[in-house]
C-alpha cells in the first residue's frame, strides 16, 4: 500500500511539472523528450490539460457576456 501511495505522489509531481512547463509555452516535442515518452500522443495530454484549464477559467466570463 505504501509503495502505491509513493508511486501516485511521483506521478502527480511529474504531471504537475509537465503541465506547468506546457503552461509556460514549452513545446510538446520538448516535453516528450524530457519525459521520455515514445509517443507524442502521450505527451499531448499535458498540453490538452492546459487548454482545458484555460477554457474553464474563461467560462464564467462568457456566461456573463451572453
């Protein structure tokens, strides 16, 4: 159980790190190399998350404008 928890924390830290870099404009190709992914589709999850957070933050503004 302890190992599973530690693994989850590592994965969360890795995800936070990658999403933060994507948010700062690091390209998906650079992220792919840093994270050691063989597939660009795997890495693109981080850049997709950035777009979702931006849309979610802007959503209340659009509701007021309607």
